[in-house]
C-alpha cells in the first residue's frame, strides 16, 4: 500500500486488507464491532484484513462504505506506476486563502 497524501494506492488484496484494518483502527473499532456493522462474521473480516484474494467484492465494498471510504479508479501509465489524473481537483481559492490568513 503506497500512501499519497491522505490517499493510498491499492494494488493487491493485501493492500486492500491493510487499508480496511488501518481505517478500522483509526475509527477505534474492534473487529467484532466492524463485522457486526457490516453484517459479516468476525472470521470473514479477519481474512479480509489479511488480504484474502477471493473475498466477495460486494462485501468488501459494503465494508468500505461502513468505514466511510470510497474508491477512485485512476489510469496507470505502462511506463510509470504513479496514477495519472485527468483533471486537477477543484479548489475554492478564496476559502483556501482565508484559511492561510487565519494561521499564526
């Protein structure tokens, strides 16, 4: 799992499992609590966090939704492993400048 700012590049089932585990811990949830919220067994969650390659996509997506995580698909150039973004994010420049003025 490669971090990019607050985002991560997920390339393997193990990366996806690490993302789920890290987010769960960040939210202060234990495995049993998250499993109950998702509607899966704790055993399933343990396997997903370990990067089980055959984990059901629907259950993985439900888990990410409960963790308030979304997926973004980015095209990766064959010469470069860094994702290419088609457009720059929209920034409210006035709001950004105002936040900078407030800082000491």
